[in-house]
C-alpha cells in the first residue's frame, strides 16, 4: 500500500498538468528499442562506460523492468519531493513500476537498508554514497549516484543563546569561541559523517578559522530531531536541509546564520542512489525509475506547482511539518529569524533544465577532496577514478536524451565557493591540501 493510500487526508497533485513524457510509456517495443539505441549512441560520449551498465543495458532484449516492485527510501526533508511526487503523480506506474516510498528515521538507516537490499534505492546524501563506496562510512559497498535530486535549500542554524552572546555570523562566532576557549565547549550537529550537511558545516566553520574537530565538538543528529535537540540545549548550531531550519525560526529557538547556497551557489545536494549491483542486475528498472523521477523534477520546477507540492509533502506520511514552514523557503521567501527577509533567486531547485540532475564528476571529486581535508581519507587517492565509478554519467545521459532533457557538454565544472577559493577537479590533490584549516 502506498503512503498516499495510508494518508487519506493529504492532497493529490494533478498529473494532467505534466508535460507529456517522451518516449510514451505505452509505446511499442520496436519504438522503444529504436529510441533506446539512439540513446545508447551517447554512451561513451565522455569516454566513460559506467560499471553499472556493463554489457547488460537491456535484459534479454526486453525493455520491461526486471524488478517492477520497488521500495524507495526517503528522509523527511523538503528535498525528498521529487521521489515522493513521482508516486503522487503516477509517474512510477507510467514507467511500469509499483513503488512504495518508505519514510526512514536517519541517514544511517538509509545506508544500512540500501546495503541489505531492504531499500532498492533512496533519496540520499551525495557524500553518504561516496563514504560507503570507500568504506569510511560503514560497511564498504560499491554504490551508484544515478542523478541529482536538488541544488541549494539547506542552511546553518545557530541557537538564540548564541545570538544573545553576540554570535550571529561566522566572524562573531569565531570571536566567541576563541574568548571562551578552555571555559566552554560549543557543539554543532550535522546529519551524517560524510554527508553534505557535514561538509557545508565544516567548510563554513573552516572559512572563518574554526576547526570543526578541535575548536568545537560536532555530533550526528537525524534531520527531524534537530529542532528538538536544539530546544533542550544539546547543540549550539546545526546544518540540515529544510524545513528544519525554518522550523527553528517558527519555534523561536534559532536563526539562520547562512544558507548553503550562500556558501556555494547551486551546490549539489541529495541524489537518487542505489548499489552498483542493483544497476547491474536491473538496468531497465533503473532507467524506468530515473525517468519517473526526472519527470517529477520538471514538474517541481514549475513554480505554480510548488504550493500544491508543499501541501502534499507536509503530511504526516512525508515531512510532517506545517505547510507554511515548507512552502515559503521552497519558493525563495526567506526570513532569517534575525531581522532580515529577502527573496532568494537561489532557492531549492529540482530540475533547472537538467542542470540539477546531471551527475557531474567534478562534484564527486569535490566531496572526496573534503574527505581528505578533514582526515576521513588518510592519503590522496585517484579522485577522478572513484567519481567515474560511482557517478553513472553515461546512464544518466542516455535516459535524459530519451526524454529530450538537455545534457551538458562536459561532466566537469570549475566552481568557486563563498570564500573565493576556486575548485578545479583537474587539480584535486593541490586543492585538498591548500586549506589553512584542516585535520
């Protein structure tokens, strides 16, 4: 039974407003194979054949999903929306899948269930999949980043008690921590040791001269538990996805020190992930799942749909938070809880003409450089080779082209974060070792 059936009170979205997909789900087998072969012409366009595809792109010459019944996990965050809405809009069924979306308690639970096979795929932290693949975030298992789910839309929240002490941004926080050194320990929370929230928090602290491992204490707390833990004083700040930053302001216990798009504009965030073994064994299922989520991603980036989406994902079955707390930041309406309001053009994006969804190799390399910076990796590795194995670039390219979704000309981008430091994946070793604040 789906979450939609279990939660009779939630609002249904209207699949009629979706632009018709290409190719149609009920096309003939001949038409499907023709389209697929055209897509396969893109394989190797970047000189990379993903391990997940191997030689089994189509199972026994059939386009039918090898495993039509799937369980896809998610954590109650605003950016679970594309995975949830693919079900609400009937898109999984359109591509021949019967999907149950499963609400999980923590990222560690998502990790464990992906590895055990209890989850077939998940809305998951980018860096979690990399950590598992390297064996530095639990049992080592080859994982696959199929596509990006969103850019932007996370934040760093500081407690009102810090504000009362004058710490309202990175510089004033650094001053407070230095003045209280030896007298008080400050605690900051993130959601998973190799996850995106840990990396944003560490990068922001480090850019202000605060070492996240020696100057403060950092702990792991599941996203939905952040607000409750801050309320009782278990931490002084945290980094997490929405709506749990807006909820801290709504509950009058904290304020937004910075958004993550303020740290890195249009940064990668959650991905659709699974094990590499699943991709190998179920190539048609994987393509069908990706196609459904890509269509949902396009739907979500039509701004007129977002209020409807906020109403759906706010239900107990999904995020379980007030609709207004989700909806405002989803459309870029920000209030930092400290007197500043603004309309942010860099709000959470789910599609952005396919830019969000493409699994850039350079993004994977960036996470690896931060693992090295913070001592999670003890030595430099072949950063690009790891990213090529995990990020299913050619698979994504084939699926996107079959849906007429634009694909970038290169899997690499040169990026610049808020501190002005430029990241070039071709200079990963130098970049990883260049920071003043590191382990």
